[in-house]
């Protein structure tokens, strides 16, 4: 596999070209919100996909989409040329690591796509021969549509080998350099922005309500203008529809990621006042009965 496949075999994002793609054998470990979407996108792109999840019932429905649903990690990764992990955090990923390495082929590439921070990425990569630090931007909808943005760091030949598979669930790939941990650092930089944006939408909606305004007026006022953002409209709509109970990204994950941000910048000169305020807002709601709601539920944290 070294040197990677010929790019002409893989015409652009494979999700857009089912039927033309050279099929790879891909294992997806973790079929939560993101893993399930990625697995379905890979299947649509023509890859052969096996899946494993700690709670088997959560993986079983993927069988109807054509995935091979396995009960053992070893069975899942055996024969796979690319293994994707999309587990909750670094600790969960380290838990599966020994089982994964036991059965993964020597030329297979491990594409680690959960948000685990740069230290987590380096820890997970330790002792792994062909590893890519490849977290993703996007949420439930983009994962299902094969439209995630993959942030990638690792050796060029390893990245090239995995690229046809990554293209199966990504609309874009942003290369962050060869050093493992760079992509995970970039992911935290991006999440700092997203988390702030969603908290800002929540604050403005809560504020509108307190000022006896219809909060929909806020979304209408920014719509299509230079200060609008798709995520503002999507999360704003979820707040106004009261549909935060179906999470695209649940609050504990946001709080986990903000914790990773603090760890990552601890030894730097970055001031963290804004990050502290953002963490407080999400934590306030995470400690309530809305814990399992989408991050958009942060708006509740702005009310006394
Ligand atoms: N959702 C998003 O919008 C989004 C976007 C970008 C990145 N991410 C990142 O992608 C990763 C997955 O997110 P998600 O939203 O898909 O989370 P999720 O729906 O909560 O799924 C978490 C997955 O991790 C598994 N897991 C947790 N602890 C485990 C352990 N100790 N051993 C084995 N498996 C374990 C869960 O298995 P069970 O089903 O058995 O609990 C499940 O498969 C996270 O790192 C998240 O930060 C999420």
C-alpha cells in the first residue's frame, strides 16, 4: 500500500461518484451519531464496510444498509485496509487500541477521527505503524451526507493510502502537516469557534425573549447577511422548534471538547476568559435534565 493508490482511480469525493469508486475494505469502530453516518456514506460510495459498536444494538441497523455488523473488534478489523475510530474520547479509543492492533493487518491504516485533542492523538498513535490523525468538522447531517470536512495530519504516503476512503465521507480534506497532533489541534481551534457561535445564538435568542421580542426576528434579521452563518440558522431553528432533544452533538461532548481546549492551551500564552464563559454556559445546562440534549440547548444557560 505504500505510495498510495493511483489518484485517477478515485475521481473526487467518492460519495458523489458511486459506481466509479475502487472499493476498499473499511472497518468503522463506534457507530454513534458520527460513526453511523460515516459508515452509511462509505457504503453509498461503494466501499465494503464492517462495523463494531460496544453496544451491539446501536450497530445492528447498519446491517440493513449493507454493512457487515460484527460483535468482536478483531472480526471487524481483520482484512480491512482502513480502520476508522469514531469513539467518544481518548479513553474509549485507548480501550479498543490493543484489540484493534491485535487483528489489524500490518499495511492497514488507522484513521482516528474522534475529537481527542493533540495529546490524545499522540498517545493513541504511539506504537501504531500507519496512523492518521483525522478528526472531522460537521455533525449528524454532514456525516450522513458524506459532507464532513476532514482535518488530516500524518505521513504523506499514509494519508494518500487512506484518501479514497476519507473522500467517501468528506467534501473536503484540510492537511495540517505531517506531525501527529496538528490536525487534532486544528480541530480544537475550529470547535472553539463553533461552540462560541452556538453559545452566541443561544444568548441572543434568550435575550430576545427577555426583551419581549419574538426570537425568530433575530434569525430573520441576520438571515443571508454578512453576520449570518448556516450553523446559526440550524441551531436557532432547533431552539425555536424545541427539537434540541434529538442531538446532533450532545452537551457532554461539547464540555469534553472545551476541556481538551483548556489542556491544549495550558502551557501557552492564550488568555482564556472567553473560553471560561463559554464552558460555564454549556456546563450549566449539562448539569440539568437537558444533559442529553443537543448543544443548542445552551440557550437555557443564559437564563437566571
Ligand atoms: N456529533 C457531532 O456533531 C460531532 C462532530 C465532530 C466530531 N465529533 C466527535 O466524534 C466522536 C463521536 O461523536 P458522536 O457524536 O458520534 O458520539 P456518540 O453518538 O455519543 O457516540 C459515541 C461512541 O463512542 C462509544 N464509546 C463510548 N465509550 C466507549 C468505550 N469506553 N469503549 C468503547 N466504545 C465507547 C459509544 O458506544 P456505545 O454506543 O456503546 O455507548 C459510541 O459508539 C466524539 O469524539 C465527538 O467529539 C462529534
